[in-house]
């Protein structure tokens, strides 16, 4: 039977199994839910075995446990059969504020074609898309790949245990391609595949001046003001054309391929509506690029916070002794966040005016990621979306950062295909998180068709 026929025949069970996961309050950032993390991992183990995995285990880590499952396709030539590694996470964000929810976040509620609950999309709903596509293919005798699953319980707190786990289990997790459903599409009527994510570098700057706050009348004009000095430094990091001035910053930045720029141009977008939505008269960015290119395919620099001196009610005429800022760069694929971080520290020190002392503290960072759109796995995903949604998906880079995707490539040595089915209105991380059930079912079809197409490609 077809994937849709299989879904129709098993819909109530699918929804019950999805609900059984949602009812487990697997909030990784709250210590009181520690036992729920293990319960959720155990439930996923049961579901993977029931779906057709020949093995499913709970594997310990420095933090919450991992769930590992595997299916080996019977073949007389095992080395010729590709292996797909499916990644997902079973932890979720807190539900507060509770009074903003229209229904109990731990009891799934279906209204107007959407399932509402914490984890409905991120990532229990999307992980179920992967599990049910796998079940359909195995139970119907259509699966022709080896499949491995690795589900973690710490994604919402930055995956602190993942890199070490990958290093310790390289052989176990060996695969030809990694498949992830934890991203979004441009829209329900505009399917898309996320092909890139920006990296991140983050710093805190401290500017020290006099040994105490000074009277601005007695000392103003005679002593360098740390807040003024900090503003002078930051104002030089981006030029009038939106280019970042850190020496060597663009050395490793790759141009956007013409084919990808053509796809970005097809994304439905109104500059007027964009400006109105955030209440700005004009946008600003790197000359020569559109807004959608700037916020996804090009690097950026931003001051995330700045403070110093007196900021309370009323006035206090002081020349502050210290000033601080938190700043970040979004990076693009091929830029190394550690290299950029070191270059920024050196640059700020060089810009520091006399009369103040400047300290730059690197905070955290992560690598960007880009997936070529000409590899067999991407072509297979593209075909899956086209069959499920009735139109070719657009390739779309995203401006955010998911450092674990770069970890996969660095440690396991293979690319990741981001077959995400979320929508903006799904409100992940917010009250009333939901999943469009029609999109959810089409997601199962798309992933099923991915496997069918991928297994037919030579030299996968």
C-alpha cells in the first residue's frame, strides 16, 4: 500500500503513540524532570523496536541518556547498501507561562487540523515523522537501506554531551548520510529544504577607565570616557557598506552559488511587509545582497547589549569608570569560529584608544554548515518533498545556528540533510506550540519517498 494508505490505516495508533511521548514532561533544563528524561528515552526505545528496528538500546552519556536503534537491510552484498543515520531529540522547552496556553501543554489537543502540546513540533512531532516513515517502509517490505537512529535528550540546553558521545561511538554511528527533521519550511504552500545554517562567535567587551565614577563637570573633557571609547570601537567594526572590517574576516567566505541565489529570489517575500512587521523605515546590510541573502548566506555583526554609567531614573552627572558590551557575529560555512574569535580580540585591542584598558572575553561559538544541493541525498530529499507537496522544494539557508550539525560533519565525516516540516505558526518554544496534521502526514510521505529515491542512486 502507499504511504498515505498506511497512515490512514494506522492513524489512531500513530496519534496515540505520539501522545504517549508528549505526556512525558522531558524538560531537560529543569532538574525536577530528570526521571522524565529516562522515561522518555525508554518510550522511544519501545517505539523504535515496534516500528521495525532489530536493535534499540539506551546508551549512557555524561548527561541524559541517548537512544540508539538500528535496522540492517538483508543483503548478499552489505557494503553496497547505504546507511542513513537519523538524528532527533526528545527533550523539550519549559511550558511556562502556563496561563498563556489554551489547553494543557502535556495533554495533546486537536483543534482545526492542528495538534497542540509542548513538543508537538519540536521535536517529538518531527521525530515521529521519521519513525513512522521508517515503520511504513519496513512493515511493507520497501526499505532498502540500513538505518540507524540516535536520539538525544539535551538539544534544548546546547547538546553538551553530544560531541563526546559522537567521538566515543564513531564506529557505531558510521553512516553515509545523516537525516534530521528539526527545522522548518518557508510555508505550507512553499516547501523548502534547509541547506545552510550560520555559525556563531560571541564576546563580552569590558572597557576600564578611571578608578571610580567621576564628576562629569570636574573631569569631563579631561579624562577619556569608557562608554565613549566603547562606542568609538564598536562604530568601526562595520563600515558604511555593511562590511565587517575585522582583518581577514572574509578570507574564507564562499560566494553564494548562482543556482542558489536564483532559488532565494523565488522565495515569496515583500520588503514592505518585512519592514512593517518590525516597524522600521529602511533595512541595512551588506551592499550587493538582498535581505534574504543577508540574513542567511552572509555574515553579520551585532551589538547584543551595552551598558555603563548611570541608567536609573532621573539624572546623575557622572563620567563612568567602566563600560561593557556583549557582541556577536553570525558566520557562514567555511568560516572557523575560533579563528574569527581570535581575530576579533586582536582587532578590538588595536582599536582601543589611549586612556582606557580593554578586555575582550570570548564566550561561545559554533561552526556554520552548508549542504551541497547536487549530492544524491539532497536530490532524494528534493524528490520526496516534490511527491508529498506537489511542487519542487526551494533550497533555503537559515540565519540561525545549530552547532551540532557541524559536529556531525567534523566527527562522523558525512553530510546532513535537514528535512524539516515545521511552520512559523507552530510557535515552537512558546505557549500553544502546535503541528499542522496535514503537513505532518505529508512529512511521512516525503521521508518515505526520500528513502525510495536515495536507495536507487548509484555511488551514494
